[in-house]
C-alpha cells in the first residue's frame, strides 16, 4: 500500500518558492546582458560615425541621442562655447516629440542669458550659472546632470542629460557613459579644427608655391653672353620665397630689340645684387616690385649713383609703410673698355680678385639703405678690370651662415675661400659651386641655413 504525503499543498508551495528566484535571476541577468549589448552597440556606432563622418555638424546631431539612450534619460542637450563668448544650444534630443519644442525654447532662453567674458571667471562658475538658468526655465520637475566637453584640457562646452523621472539618479555608471560620449564629441571637434587648419596650410602652401614659381621666373634663367667676360650665378632661398635679388639688365633699347643677346662691344650690362630685409612672402613681394622699378630706371641712362638715388625716392614710401629696407649694389660693365662703374646702397661690398697680384680688394662707396631716408645721396665709383680678374657679388646669407656650434662662416673665411677658388677653379661656375660647397660643409648636413644665399660672379677672359 503506497504512502500519500500528509501535506501535499505545502510541498508544492515549497517547490514553487525554490524555482521563482532562479527564474527571476535568469531574467535579470538576461536583461542586464541585453542592456550591456545595447550600450556597446550604441558606443560602437558612435565610434564608427566618428571615423566615417567628414561633417562635424552631422556627427554632433548624434551626440544627444546617444547620451539619452545610454543613460535611459528623457533627453539630452549639447551646449558649445562660441568665439564671441556666447553659449549656444548646439543639438537637442527629447524622447517626447510634443514636448521637444518647449524644451528647446527653454534651453535656448537659458543659454542666451550667459556670455563668457575672457579672464573674468572660471568656467566652472559659468557652468554653475548655466545650471541655474536651465533649472529656472525648465522647472523643478526636470533633473539636470552634465559633464564638460574638454578639448586639450580646455572646456569647449557641456553635455547634459535630462530626466522628468523623480527616481532618476546620476549613478557612477551613467556618469562614465556620458563621459565617454563627451570625449568622443571632443575628439570630433578637435579633428574638425585640425582638418580646417590643414586645409588652410594646404592653401598657404599652394600660394607659397605660386609665389616661389613667380620669383624663380623673375630671376635670370641664364646668364647673358658678354664679349670678353663670363658670368655665373646661384640663388638659394632659405624659404620657398626669398628676399635676395640679382639681375642682369641691358642698359639700352638696342639690346632689348636684340632679345638681350647683343654682342656689340659697347653694349653695357647692369649687374645688380640686393637683399630685402626679412624673408618669406613680404620680402619676395618687395623684391618683385624692386625689380620692375629698377629695370625701368636703368633705361634712363643715369649714372650708377643716380639710378640708386632715383630708385630710393620712388621706393621710399612703400618701404617705409612696410617697415622694411633694401641693401643693393648696382654696377655697369662696359665690354669695350673693361670698366666696371658702380654705386653701393649699404650692401656687402663685392670682392675683386686681381689676377696679376692674386690679391683681393673690395668695391665700395658710401650710401644708405634704400628706404631709410628719401633724400639719401649715393656715390659713383669705377675700376679698370684686367684679363683674368674676377668680381664676386654676394649676400650676407653666406657670411652669416651658422654651424650647429653657433660659429659663423664670417667674411674672413669667405675671402680666403674666394681667393683659393680663383686660383684653382676653372671658370666662374666652378667658383660658385666651390663656395656653396664650403659654406654648406661648414653649416653641416643636419642644419638648415636661416637666410637666403646668393652669388654672382663676373670673370674677365
């Protein structure tokens, strides 16, 4: 005879009690997993958007939506600080579409009451004012929690989550999640600003390249053929656009008609070298203007000193306005007489190597910088060159070239090197190459020269 339990109802109740907590725990774990997966998917989507979007505004539209979803809030608002000191509501997400318009109006009104004054108060104090204004216009039933948008440790705005639930709490987990979203926002803002700077740099690079190309075309492409003489030249700008200038200018209209290749022995040529104080585009622009002015002045047939004097008067106002000056050495060579006439406007005096004595002297006259005084006076000078003589025109970029130690090549080294080159080099081009090699060897392979370097050599056959 089988036995029947004396209390069947109690046994079933006990079994149900044992099963229910297990089921509830499983459901809780499953729900937490679903929530965790949802949050991971949302943050992954945000990361993908950050990598993919090229438009900052499109990305910022997602931020309040993501902040709302990962924190189970009713909405989220993104405020950014503007350059004019205003705080602007950049983006808003609110779950209830019917309430969204009123919420937006309240937040825009709150933010419009605040202007950031530079160096007036810490941003934390300003943020407290924003919190107060939001409470004022949203009312006491909306809870507000926020975190700063930090770009390079500088506050650029705030990301808020908003909730009407009185039981809503600003838990540590929710703080971390909103911080993650805020950090992604900061990265997007910084990336956009870097992209803008890169585009500006690319445009500047293009403009500099155009300027450099124009300057390259304005400098002589080749040296002219002068009876009884040989020329060589090289200009090496420190930047893409430089302030050094040299030119070979025919001195009469007959040479111009013959395309600058007149072989007549009485066809004089102007040999000129100059240096605009400063480097880069401003110096390059002045150099270009100077070239045009000088070429026009040469055709008037004045003496070397008269040409510099007229050029100084014409250029004075523009140079004074730009706070720049120009050094220049102007000379004219007559192939028939082998006479070099010249005048100096405070430029490095060219060096004259005498073939007969194998010694070096300087060609110089008194004269002020062009652009320093509108009434500056200049002096004329001339020398009789002999066969084998060599004259070198140069800018101070060569003598001021500095090694890593700080030592400069200086004029004594330059004169010594020039003397040696005239003794042993075969022709002006070899002399130019030798002197540039000596200076660059002195500077060292790892150091970039900080000034333009220009050489022009006239050698009598």
